[in-house]
């Protein structure tokens, strides 16, 4: 796992992402020995700031209140490789001095000549073009072009607002960079439990033979959040909405990982080729109108965790008449040999009852129902049937994998009782799960793009959601309200109830 020397340039260094995620992740990597002291980390932004000020500003968020002697000493060591340079991203002339600074700092720290440089664009996508043009004008790209591997550019989401704008961003980057040099981040792919999906499926023999249309009745992917528009996020969110913000990227990436076929090799290209095939086979779950397979909702006021929550339209920096969706539910299908005819139900939303991300495979009923029993409570009697088996990959929180199946409740009759076998990360592993950004930054440093979105995947995902976005935005139709603290609009239940199914209630 040796990582050698690297230079890391973070554009957008005054932003929230740098303080909350990037610097803490780099600090962790340095503590774990993945980022050595010969690797300068250079923050780049428009404001005037000294190295010292930059280090002091970031100290608190990197330590996260963990101010014990060892961590504080580790920070002091790491801070020595942390620098700040003032650059106006849109001013080409600033890049020449940035390049000079980078070379001088590399010399000062003794960075091995020709080591890779990582440029992290933690800026608005509108600035990507200026940034790569600037890097190019300063000779930072041509100098390295012969050795592609020496420059890696990481870009943050949102990567585009729709298919067209994503294509334009791609073109802007590709004017100067090779696809292999571009690392498009989807932080869900960096989550430990998401990475485990492929190992779970293809590193075991138990489950994979069952994960197909012969045994699975339906698959449900839930990315639920209880938060709303904290921290003034409404201004951004209102230009985006649940479909762009989470479904187009995180949910479809999870879908690819649970549905893809095994790659011939566990390598970036082969894995991404298989994911791409899933996206190519993706289609709406019904031939009827949009509302028969895609539902949108917006939260009204209500109670979340027993606390009163404002309606979306009353949130800070959200226009009062906004029709932006904060919930999306979808029924989609994958037209391939493995999954033809199996409904995939996807849902994501804000102000739902709890924060939970999970993937549930619900299996078919046994061919014969031998074990339904009649249970009576006073005069009220019910037929209790064995519930179908379920395999749940809990991505977060309480990361776990569990299997639900039926057993005989001890007693003189055949009373059916659903029980679970559970593997819980916390019970089995003492080490903390690494943060997504830690893993992803390490992969960029190692030059491994497996956990990043390739341009064809990204465009295919946009292509799939584009007609839905267009319909909602041009007709303004289909918005249903749901009280904060509930599982979304009633129409989302109808996506499943029409066929006698229902959404799983996460525990
Ligand atoms: C981000 C979205 O990509 O993912 C946010 O922009 C969302 O709106 C977040 O809250 C969810 O990520 P996580 O890791 O908290 O599940």
C-alpha cells in the first residue's frame, strides 16, 4: 500500500468541503502513514491568507474535538506540510505563480521529482473550465502529458445539472485532460459498506446464486435522511432537488453495484464496464404515465424525532412557493437476463422518519404455503403466513447485513415466527470504519479509479433521469406533500401497493 510522494492542490480551499471533509481525511491519511511528510498539501482560494492562518482555521475541524496530546502532536507535524496560496481561479496569470509555488514547496519538502500531482476541484462546476485552462496555461498539464499518471484531477458533484450541462463539463475537462486523469467523486462509493457489496456478492458462494429473477421478488433501495435544509443549504438545494442531489448519483450507483454481473477482473475498467451495462438496461418500471413509476414529494411541517420541523417552503433561503421535490420514489426495471421482470423500488428524501441507507432483497414466497396459521386475540383472528425471506445490506447507520427467515415458534402448533441472522460491523470489528473521503483520496493518490464514476456511466445516469426532470419542471405536475417525519407521499406507496407489495419499514 505504499503511496510514495504526492503534491495535493485543493481549489476552493476556503470552502466547507475542505474544512469538513478533505483536510480531516488527509490528516487521517498522514496519521496512518499513507501521506508522507514530503507531500505538500496546498490550499488554493481567492482570499488573502497566510499559511499560518490556513493551518489554524483547519485545526479544529481536523481534530474534531479530539485534542489529546498524540493527536495534537500529529496535527502539528501534518500542519508543516500544509500551505495556502492565493489564486483567482478565473485569472489565468495567477496560475504561473501557483506553479512556481508548487515547485518551490516540493523542493522545500524534498518531494521526489516527477511525483504525481493531485488537483482537487472543490469548487462550483462553473469554474472547472477556468481551472483546467489555468493549469494548462501555466504548463502544469503539458509538462505532465507524456506521463498522464502524474496529474490527476478530482471533481466534486454536482457534475452537471442535466445531460447537456454534464456533457459540456466533460468536454471542458477533456479538452485538456485524458479520461484516466479525471476522478469524478461520488462519496457513496467510498463508504466501507458500499465497497463491501461487491465482496459480499462475489466473494461468497451462498448468496449470489439467489440474486436473480428466479428467486428475488423485488429489490428496494432506500436513502432516507431525517435532516432538512440545515445551515442555509436551501439555496443550493432548491436548484437541485432529490432527483439530482441523491437519486441520479448515489442511488443509481448503489443500484449498479447490487445488480451488476461479476467482472472478469477486479479492476477499474472491468467493474465500470459491468456497471455501465446495468445503466444501459435500465428502464421505467411501467409503460404508463410518468406517475405510474416516478413519484415526487415535498415535505410539509411535522415532527421529526419528536421535534417540530418546518415545511420545506418555510426553510431558510427556500423560495416560498417552491415546487422543488425533496422526495423521489421510483419503480424501475433492468432489462437483462438476470433481472428481467424484477421491480427495483428506489426512494430517497429529506425529513423522513430516520436516517437510513439500505438495500433489501425480498425473495419470492415458497411455492406452496404450508405454514399459514390462524392466530386469535380474543375474538379477532388473523391468518399469519410465513413472510418472504429478506436479505438486507444496511449501509448506514448501524452498518450490518441481515437475513430474515421464518421459524417455528416453540409450542404445540406450527406458529410462524420471522427471525433474523445478523452480522453487525461494530460487533465484529474494533477498527473504526474509514470515512468515505479518506478512502477516495487514498485511491486518487494510488491512481486507482475503481471507485469513481466514469464519464459514460455519469452520462447514462443523466440520460435516464432527464425525461423525468423535464416533465416535472416543464409541467410543474405531480408534486405531492408529505408531513415531515413520515415516509413520503401516499402516491409512493401506490407504486408498490398496486401489486400487493409494500415498502420495507427499516428498523
Ligand atoms: C450529498 C447530498 O451528496 O449526500 C446531500 O448533496 C446528502 O444532500 C448527502 O445529505 C448524504 O450523504 P450521507 O453520506 O450523509 O448519506
